[in-house]
C-alpha cells in the first residue's frame, strides 16, 4: 500500500525548517506554502520528495 506522503508531510512539517527542506528537495517554497496554507495543487511526487528529504536530514 502506498504511503500518503501529503498527510505525513503535513503532520511532520512542524518539526522542520521547511524552507530548508524545500531548498534541498528542489521544490519552490512558495509552492509548498500555497499547498499547505491555501489548498493549492501539490503532487504526490513532490510530497514524496519532501518526505525523503526529511528522512535524509534525520539520518544525517
């Protein structure tokens, strides 16, 4: 079963500096903020990329 990366990112973002996570993931921070605050479109692929970047930061 596929993970719901959007839900995971939304729940865990409070523990990270998302500006840095977005920068490292190659995702525009304003795109992330538009999704989180205003419900704008955000792909599962981008959410997965943010999730994987969060995991990399935790491991380092």
